[in-house]
C-alpha cells in the first residue's frame, strides 16, 4: 500500500456514509483522478446517480461515460425521474441504444442485471485471435472489470460454448475456439427473476453466466460480483416483509423518519384491523368468561402459542421457497409434513401447559376444584391451536404465491393475526365441551 | 449446446435433488469424465463429501485431488467426523499441509473461505513473466477456475497491489508489475467474519479480494462465486432464527422430520415457558376482569399490537446490523428514533381502536354506559404498549450483540413474548387509573 499523501480511496470510503450529497461530490473531486474513478465505480447505483446530479454538466458527461452500459442503466433507474432524459442524452449514440434496450428489461430480471457487452468469438477463430479481442477490450475498460470468458456464437448469435481467458492463455495459439470451449454451460433465460439467477450462481458457484433468449441467442453476461449485491438485497426485502413491514428499499438509518413510519404504519394498521376480530370473538364468548374468569387467564398463552408455531412454519416454508427448495407443486408434501409437526409440537406444549396448571394448583389453588378439567381444556386447545397455526402458517405462503403475491408477505405478524381469532374459537369451543356442567 | 447423446450435465443436475446417495454416485459415473468432473466441482461441499464417501477408495483419491485446497477443506468439514482423517490421507503431501492450515480457521472466517493458492509476482517482474504464471496455473487447473488477478508481493510477502489478467494481456510485455498494478486494493483481514466479507464484496462489487494478516502479508484469495453462496446461507440462518426456530442448516425438505421437530420444539417450548408469565399476570388482574369482563375482550388486541410493533422494530434493526448499516455504537440514535416511531405508531393504532369502540357502540351497545372511558383506556394502552414494543424490539438486538449472542435470535416470537406480559401490565394499569370508580 502506498504511503498516505493527501486523501485516499479508503479515507473517502470510511467517511462516505456520513457525508451530505454536496460534500460527497466535493470529496470525490479531492481524490486523485484514478482513485476517484475507482471509487465512483464501486458506489451503488443510487449513490452514483446522486453524485452525477451534483456535478457540473461537463463533468457529468465525463463520469457517466466511464460506466459500462448495464451500470448506466442502473444509474438512470436510480435517478429522479425528471433527470433521466438528461442523463441518457449525455451518452454517445451506440451506448444510448444499448442502455435504452436494457431499460426495457425489468430491473428484477436477468436482462436487467446483465452487461450487454461481452467478448464474442466465432467457432473457427484461433486462440491467438480470441486473445486479441480480450486485449482490445482491456484497453477500453477499467482495471477492475475483468471478463473471465469469451463466448463462442454461431452466425445466428446462438451460444455454442464458452472459453475461459485462462484456458486461452494456456492453449496452443493455433487451436480453434470450437476445440477449446466447454459446451456444458449453465445459461440464464433473459426473463429469469433475479432470485433465480442468484440460486444458479450459488448452486453452481459461477463466476459469470451468459443470458440467452428463448431461441438460445446470447444477449449478455451476468457476473458474480453483481449477484452478491442482489442476494443481499433480496434477503433484506424478505426479512423486512417477514418482520411485518413493507420493504424499506434503503438503509435503515438513511430512511427519512416519516417515510419509515408510513411504511410501517400501513401494515401495522392492517394487522390491527384484522386483530380487531379477536375483540369480536371474545365478545361472542363474553358469557363464558363472566361465568368462569379462570378461562380468561389462559387466553394470551393459547393464542400466542398458535401465533408462534404459525410464524415458525411460515418462515421455514417462505425461505425454502425463496431458495427454490420447495416449489408450488410440493404443497401437499409440505402441508402433510407440517400437520404432523404441528401435532407433535402441540402435544409437547399441551403437556407443558397441563403440568404447569396441575403443579401450580398444588402450590396455590387459584384454579378451583375442577382444575383437572381446566388443565385438560388447555391441553386439548394447545394441540388444536398449534396444529392449526402450523397448518395455516405453511399453507399461506403457497396461497400467496399461487395468487401471484410475494410469499414473504406471510409475515410472522400476519400469520399470528390470522391464527389468533381461530385460536380463540378453538379454545372456547374446547372449554364449552369439557367444562359444560361443571365450571360453565 | 451439443445434441443429447447419453446423459449430460444438465440431465443429472435436474434429477440430482431427488436421488439417493447411492444413486448419485452411480449417476455421476454415467456422465462422460469431463462433464462428471465439472458436475462434481459445482456441488455443495456437503454433497461432494457424500459422493466421495460412496466411491471406491481408488476413485475417491482421484476425485478429491481434483479439488482446490479450500474446497477440500470444506469437504472435510462437511464429512462425518470419522471419515475426515481418511479423506485427508488421500491428499499429496503439500496439499495436505495447505488443507490442514485452512482447517485451523473457523469455517465462518475469511481464512476459512479463501483459496491459499493464487498468482504472486514480484514488483520488478515484467508483464510477459507474469503472464507465464497465469499460463502455468491454467494448465494445472480446471476451465472454470479462472483467477482474475495476480498479486504483487514484496520479499516479506506483504501485498503491494494487484494486476488484473486483462490488464496484463493488454500491457506492453516489458512493463513491470509495479507500474501496472493498482495499489488501492480492498483487502480482507484473515479473521474477518464471513458476513463482513460479504458486505465488502457487495459494497465494492468485487470479483476477488486478497486476504491479509495483521502485518499486511497476503494469505490467500476470496472470490465472488464463493461469496454468493455465503450470503444466501447467512440470510437463511437469520431468517430461520427470526421466524423463531433454530437454523435448520439443511434444505427444508431434506431435513429429517424428527430433527426438524426437535429444532423447532426447543424454541417453541422456551417461548411457551416465557408466555406462561401472561397467565400469572392475568391471574394478578383476575378481580378486575371479574368486575369488568369487557376488559378481557381487548386483551388479545392489545398484546398482539405490542408484539407486532416489537417484531417490526427488531427485524429492521437486526437486518440493518447484519448489513453493517447500524453498529453497536449507534444504539442511542436507533433507540431514540424507535421511541419516536413507537409514539406515532401507537397514536395511529390507538386512534383506530378508539374509533372502533365508539362506532361499534352506536351499532350494538355491548360496551356499557361507560364506553367512552373504555375507549380511552384502549387508546392510552395502545400508545403505551406499541411504544414499549417498539422500544424493546429495537433494544433487544443491541443487548444480544453486546452479550456476544447473535442479534437474529431476537426473533418476532421472542420479542412478542417479552412484550406480551408488559402489555398486560400496561393495559390493566391504564384501566384501573381510568375506570376506577365507574366500571372497576
């Protein structure tokens, strides 16, 4: 590492999150030009857009032209909508055409992730010729952007195989690309969702993968460095939804307070409205409660057990779906498994609850002379409530996906709300069956 | 793509998840050798270990020697403990030494992720000489394993900079590595946690990064393809914990039923024991409930609102911590923010609850003549409960991290359980203050 003389890449990186937009642009210009460019390349698209908008027009043109077309497309998508046309206009004609084509893809598709520039060679080209392409590419690009493969295409643009740069260097210079290429290439359909792209990368530990259309024609390349960011982003979105709020789409501390509260208040109010049904259900059993107040004591315990087991089940199923381990057609297998799990888990909790009441009664007899019947009611209700919670929690993600929604919306709070009302009904029904004639 | 003749890589990939271990080894041997090797490289370490153990000893030696040292280390960690020595013994002497060194790193550290083999050059070496190294490496390695950079080290093994392969190809052959290298390299400390490694990759969109010890000496290289898998794994673990179960550490449908139930029963029982405190709290307020059954009606609504707002807050904070957006020292900023958010959210829910009771009373007068006071009780309790829920939910991850636990253990169910008891106390206290002399 060089001695510190003035500001370095790492100094700026350290202070970056705490700087205002204006300070960011200023700080970037204090770096030596090469470091400033490197730093700019490494920023997120949103930060790049922010910086570009702050720069004077002449510099803006210079900086945006440093980016590869897929990165420009991301920046334009991240920029405020009134700035997009202006940014596009800064590009040279061929790049503008490429970027416009990329902007037609949804941001979440493989097509939106890919770089449309890649090294294409013909099957009869020699290793020496193919290396010539890498050399020319390298002279145009920055140092960090290092294509790993050349792609062998036929005259119609169909992908025949890929040759790694390392293999090209090692090969006899007269060898043909057709003989050097590997043909068993994992390809990505252009409409694949970015989550699918991430799984393919994780499953096959890919460095880069070609994107092809439905006729096998190559459209561009996705590289592992882009996928790392995607996987983090997708996981964050899912986790925030699972926690029962809308995805923030921005770092927590950078999200404006009123924006964050709005995103959270929506879901929280919806859940609250759903949860109001519990007050209705409780009102329905008001007489039973009045006659046997002891029943009210276990209401929080019973309904929270249903909610907890439900959110456990839904979280496991949602993650398995997101990872592609469980598909829509597996629903029956999953439901059967969860029903069985629910019975076992309900039995475990029911037994603990039963013991708790019986033992507590020995210490302080607050549950009355029919405490065994109360304990039996709690035991049976827990089996019912936990089984129902597990069932509903595992079924809900399938229903949401089937209807075209994101299964991750089946958040812990959502499932808990759904299960609470049913839990009350199960509990009071069990109570009226078991306690009729004694306590009730 | 070649025409189908016999089995191909993609055929095996398609059927793989549904095959038994014995079938997997058999199917792999039906592939042409090169495709079989490619397929084997792309398997997860656990699957590689499974296949290796099924192969006859002679083949086992052949296959394990195809792997790079970091992958061998992963396989050995994934293998049953009684097989580990046997697998190590199959390696040649220098590889065994490298693998043993890697096994000393924790699996979750940068050192455990890195490949100790990389291309090292001296600063005075020419581009042509450096390319010679790539050529030799390439002849020893498989086609997919394509190093992107050569690393420039001084005589003590300290990292001076990196040169990309693309840059080497494009450069004048007589140029020295010292002049071609970039020096502003993002390096990874060898003890960095794999989550930190993932953030560095996502933040700087890295293709590969050198791992260095505390003296700046280079130890190995981590590449983006390894990081993709790590990010998915970490997110899965966090999500499963957030859902209130222990991490499964295996795909959902492949986890044996009894194992899965055990992992879930543990947390569920712990939460249930915690939740039992609600029965104690309720028993404490039994008299109030007996005097005003109307109070019992809103118990589920009140406590679930606390639980929901708490799990929202904890999920947001946990994810922000996992992404490095929020650090331990930010705790006060976060808590202040969450207290404010809790007051606003509580006010929103409280108003909805107030309106609900007043409007409902007009339709069917079930809340008695003092319904305005009941509504006021619900309003005040909701503000208190939601604020407390948000506060506890955001504080808990900080406390867990401070104590050295994983903040993701502050799952939605855990927070809900914690908040439920307090919620009851807040509710009944508000009730006795507001309703004393009228309903109570």
